[in-house]
C-alpha cells in the first residue's frame, strides 16, 4: 500500500530533521521514497547538505527530495484563474504590479504547494511520500479548508456558470468588463476537484498518517495538544506523536521522565508516543540522519500505520455534549477534573492528563464525570 506521512509541529521542534531521517530509513529498507517540503522556509537542502530543486531529485538510492517553489506551483495550478483575476483587477484600474499580487488569494500558495502531493500520489512513482509541512498553525488552517471548498463546488459554481451563459451576451453590449469564460470555470472546477481529491486522500487512514513532532517543553506541548484535538476533529489520522530532543544524560533523564514523559504518554494515550533522544551535535547529512532514523523507529518499518483508531470521541446526547477520553490504566481513585483556559486537566493520584478543548466544549461547564473501564466520560452542560 502506498503511503503519505505528513510531519507537523510547532516551529523549530524538528519536523524537517525527523522527516528526513524517516525518509532515509525508508530508502534503506528499499522503499521508493520522496521527501517533499511544502514549507516555504525550506531547509531540506540544509539537512541533506545537497542542493535541491522544485522538481523531485534523486539524492540517494531510492530517495528523492523536492523543495516546492511557491511561485512555480501557483503558476502550475492556479495560472489560468490568476490570469482572469488579473484582467478583472486591471479593468478596475488596479495597477499591473498590484494586480499580480492580488490575483493570488490568501491561502492559495500553500494549497498549490500541497497539490503536488496529489500529483505524486496519483502518478504512483513512490511507495512513500514524506511531507515536511509548515508549523501547526498554518497546517491546521490549510487542512480545515476542504469543507468550504466543497461548499463552493456544490452551491456556487454551477449557479454562477449558468448565470454567466445567460448574461454574457447582454453584458458584452453594455460593459467591457472581463467576464469569466467557460474555460475559467473549467479551470476552477479542476482546481476544486484536485483539492477535494487531495483531502480525501489525506483523510484516508489506510493511506495517510499525520505525525506530530513535539518537544518536552510546556509551550510546545500546549500547541501539540491543540493540533491533536483539531486534526482529529477534521478527520486526519494521527498515528504517532514524536517526542523529540529528550535529554539522555542520566541525571536529567530520570527527573525528565517523571516530569514530562509520563504525562505526555497519558495525554496522548492511546496514540503511541515515540521518544527521540537529543543528539549531541546538529543532525546533518545522510550518516547522522540514518542514526537518527534508527533512534526513532528501532527495528520497526517507518511506513507502518502505528495507530488507527479514534483517540477520543465527542458525542451529543439530548443537547448535551459528552467527551470520552481513554486512560492508560483503570483509575484507583476519583478523578479530579478541572479546567485552565482551554485545557482540561485530569488528575488521579499521581496520574495527570491534559486535553485541549475544542471551541464547542470550552464554552460549556462540566456537569459530571463517570468512569467505566479505562474510559472517562465527561458530561458538559
Ligand atoms: N534529536 C535531535 N538532536 C539534536 N538536534 C536536533 C534534533 N532534532 C532536531 N535537531 C536540531 O534542531 C534544529 C531545528 O530542527 P528542524 O529544522 O528540523 O526543525 P523544524 O521543526 O523543521 O523547524 P522549522 O519550524 O523552522 O521548519 C536543527 O538545528 C536540528 O539539527
Ligand atoms: Mg523545517
């Protein structure tokens, strides 16, 4: 089965490094692998210490790498529509230079970069596509887009097109305003179709996995929790949390485990958490990446689907919301549940777990909580 594995996480946590290490490991296992960076601030070439281009380039047996160029991608996927918008803006008296800028809608650059994944996946040249994506905030915004796209496809496009057919001849007589032609609509439909197809593929848990990279630091973890909640709500399968830069020197590692690692494992249970040591030197070049790859996955194949299930559920029962969370063990005492900002904090003796509440729940009061087996059910008013 061909796979797409998308790495995301807060800025600077190690997304590029871990995606590269994963790709090197896969290539050594004989899988045809592409590692592609969709983050406009590229650094794949720095990590591999090899010059890369906007088209995939073989850099090692079985391993291709690509740094997507935003302008090139926009031209490729948005070009025809950009032309139309430009002519429309010019007609309204907008200057050439500015119309060039404005004809790229917000988010379009990122979307176009993402569409490469579609193309590579459809062509089927690679067994595994590793995506080094932008920091979580941007990735979340991008991944929540398809719902609005499908809304446009269903409702606005067909109507507009019919209307245009009807009014174009009359409009021609009274205005020289550039009107969208059938081919503009074709291009728009094609684009929407591709975006739709891409998200469909990214939401198929048998094909795509998201791996969130994080560090054992408070601020980073908070953003990880948030991404974890929302990515799941948007329907993406998170198959692992990669806890990067865990200190290994003996003194700090013991207290670190107590302080962070256990809480992190509780927090993301049942999603597996991979602990990755802090290396002494910066991770650069194939040799270091190979070592890091082993440190992440051990003997496991990095293209495995490490987890595929619902890590939590939010259901509605007679107008009330119930949040179902899985605990790592059957609790021996009554849980203490409280809220701090959007964070739900669950404490049972020494056990502690965090959960980032999505907006619908953050506004509500906690009414009661019950436990059955390892499942905690929290009722909101
Ligand atoms: N396990 C590790 N041991 C030692 N150094 C690491 C480790 N993981 C990452 N680094 C170093 O941390 C720095 C940041 O890593 P990287 O560039 O991969 O992060 P990023 O999440 O891609 O950042 P950005 O958000 O800027 O794209 C790099 O200098 C990298 O070499
Ligand atoms: Mg990076």
